[in-house]
């Protein structure tokens, strides 16, 4: 348990002082009772008194004040809460060919526009993550419900080097696995993709509540084989929805002094989506992308979250104080 205002716990130092003060008052009362009783001024001085009942109401008041002091410190506790959620990993192609302008203003900006619209339409039950890839892959944003953080990650993406669809898919699978294990993936603020490790083997269909949305022009130039990576995703239950960025006619680019003609490779993207039981979309059909969420399989998960429990302590303190006051009124006709 932690506290938002821990300095308020200093009030607990007053509780022992109240206890000592009560003991001193009781000793003084007994001395007075003995003194007046010896003079015959206290009727029934030798009779049977209330005994231990006399101390119950004050003890309850001290316990109530103790709980109230803890409540003032605003305690927090880790509470395991059930949630129904799914995970969507947006996998961005940041290769040099994404700078082509056959989609205006560029393929990269068109991909960002599609992704922004998709993110803003997602309900809070969907965790969104961002992965970037060129000739390597990296996790840019761990899965989160914070749409502003996801949109900021998308805005930072810029074209880099070659294209490895397989690296992008493997990086997304690693991100899903790390998030499922309750860990935080290593994030690279430089947005320079590096080599991606092969995902750790898991039981077949282990990640059925996760999908990958692959935004790319589909022109694969580097290992590993993207179809093998798609099969690895299918084995884990992860579906891949591919989004084609570009035109069939293509565009001509100047990259590192070379003239390169690049065009959308729809056939490759269709094969990937078929293997991973997803679907293929063209970037200009933004409305079609919203069906991805409709096909998303959510799951019930239990995740620990910090929750302020001040109200529980405050309620408990009031209850204990009321009990002390009630007993005192019933037994002695007064408050302690």
C-alpha cells in the first residue's frame, strides 16, 4: 500500500498521546472516587462498577481516529480488476519507398492519416501499440489506452531505409508477447529500426485477442520471408490486416543517388492477410478499416491497477466512531 499524502501519517503520533491522556484521566478518576468514597460521599462506592465496558467506547474512538488519520493520507492499493480488452498493433512501413508521392502528399503521410482516423475511432477497451520497420523492426509505443500517446508516436515516424515485412511482423509479435507477460517493451526514441529477434515459442492460438494492422506498400526487399512471419502470427492466433499504401502504377524516387521505381505490391499483402486469417484493404478505403475492430476478439483479463481507497478507510473510521458513541450512550448515557 502507498499514500498520496504520506505526511498526514504524522497524525498517528497523536493517537498514543490520546491513549496516555485517557489512562491519566482514569487514574485521576479512581483516586477521586477512592477519596470521596472513604468519606461516604459517593453512594454505592463499594458496589460493582461498569468494569471493562467503561473502556470499550474510548478504545473504539481511538481506533476510529487511527483509521481516519490513515484515510487523510489518501492510501492507494493494487487492486486486480477484470477488464474486457483486445490489442491492435499498428505496424508502419518506414522504408524509403514510403516517401513516394503517388498518394498525396506522400505514401507515409497517407498511411499516417489512415492510422490517425483508425486510432480516434477505437473504444477504450482496445489497447493500441505502434511498431515501425524498414530493414529492421522496433516497438515505438507499447500497447496502451492512451490515444494521445499513440497519435504522438505515429506523428514521429519518417521514411528510413529498405523494406522487410517479415521484420515488421516479428517485431509486432514480440511486442504482443511482452505486453501479454505484463512487461514493458524496449522503446527506441531514435525511430531507427534494428534487427528483430524471433518471437519465443508459445502455445498455438495464445494471442487470439490481438491483431496486427500492417500499413505498407508491400515491396519486400530484405529477409526474413514475410510469408513465414505471417505463418508464425497465424500459429499464435494473431490475425494480420494489411493496408496497401500506394498505387499499382507506382512512382519514381531518387534514393541515395539512384533512380528507383516503386509500386504497390498487392499480391504480397493479400497472401500475408490470407495466411494470417485477416483481410486486405486499400488505403483510400478508410471506412473499410473500421470493420477490423468489429472482427476483433476481446478477452477478459485481470490486471493489477493502483486505486485510491480513501473512501474505504473514511467509511470504516466513521463506522467505528459511531459504534463507540452508540455503546457510550447506551451504557452510560453520555459520549466518552
